[in-house]
C-alpha cells in the first residue's frame, strides 16, 4: 500500500500564516508596507526594515491594528554588518524565519529626455549618445544595482539558515510547504523599453534572473527554501508618486508605448494578496517562478522575453 495522502486543508486555511515569522525589507512605505500589512493580516509576525530614520517604520507599526503583528527594526540592505546584526537579532528573538520579502529598492538615475515628447520620438545618434553619457554616472548605476540586485543576494544568503529552520518548524507542524523568499522585481525588468532609466530596468532584470539562480542552487543542494518573485506594474507608492500623481490611470505614465489596459494603478490588496499566496501553503508547489501583476501592461508593450 502507498503512503496515505494528507487530506487537503480548506482554501481559506491554506492562506493562514499564524505562527509564521516574516521579514520585509523596505516595509515602511509603498509596496513593502502593502505586503507587510497583508502578511500580518494573515496572522504573521512581521519585522519591517529600513535604513531611514524618518519615522516611517514606527508610523506603520503604530497604524497597524490587525490580526498579526508588525515590528520595526533598522537595517541597511547594502551593508553586510547591518544585515548580520539583524540576522543575529532575529535569531535571538525568534530562532527561525518563515518568510523573507526582499522589497527594498531605488529608482536610480533617469534620463528624462529619452521619452520626450513620446517614447516613439526619434533622436539622432549625435544627440542621444553624448546626452546619455553625460546624464548618468557609474556611481549612480552602482547605487541602484546595490539596492535592487546585490541586496537580494546578500540578504537571502545571510538569512538562509534561519529560513531552513523555518522549513523545519513547518514540517514539525505537519505542513507540506517550505519557507519562502519573495523578491520584488518589476515589469521594468521584463520589457525592452528603457522607460527613461536604463540602470533601474537592467537591475530589475538581473534581480529576476538572480531569483531563478537562487531557487535552482538551493534546490539542487537539497535546501528546502522556495524562492519566487513578484513583478509589479504601476502601483501607487513613494517611488512612483511623482510619476503617476495627478495623471489619468489610462495614461502610459511616460513609461511605455501603450497605456495600462486595466486603466488604473494596482491596489494594496492586489499586491498583498499575491505575497500572501506565495508565502502560504497554497503556493507550496511553486518555486523559481515570477508572478507578473501589471494590469495587462506587458500584453501591450514589447517584452524582453
């Protein structure tokens, strides 16, 4: 006789994150705040990080009144000493980690003239080459890659042993799914257009590939930690506020050739729901994948794949 199949839990129960510990980088505002709130509403104890001292972490913590818990903790995702300090602090407080959301990011240098007057505008090589060369710097590119790409690697591997302990905790509770890493990439890394910022888009494309590399390396080495990504389209956040505030949602917001088919930015509920899914047992069979939630943007703009 074969091994008995464990009865499936109810649909709602599969999204329950009670007794789970989560860490969300850049969790004090924008998409990070949406995700942190969603994970906490599903029952998780969520640590949110930022290197800023502007009070946003504390404000988010004090605002939250839901089912779970949100706890602020300072961390610079581009500094190994800071990452190590927080890793040891979570090890002391919790002894394990079930969910890691690598959300911290930066927009980087922009060459606004690139899309003027429209993304289809023609520019001569004699204008475009020197203008792009002068407008951006190596230091700016290094900065945006450090946050958007390098940090995903260093934060994930720093917390890998705690995530492995999170998987063992889930197993001890009779769960089939493993601990989850969720990288926040972007549709900007999925398309061929530069959208005025070559550095940001290429750093997000690198983050997408890094997601797959981490997933594969962990899997072939027998480490049961899932690594997936969410690739958001236009969501109202601190980073995008200056771009989309006051503009019609059906506008291409200066970032593409065609406008968003859904005719609006994404909502916090849509972002949070996707993260809860990836973190929960409902996505326990998903690994090395990237979920694109963009209101149909990639359906009408040229993708790189």
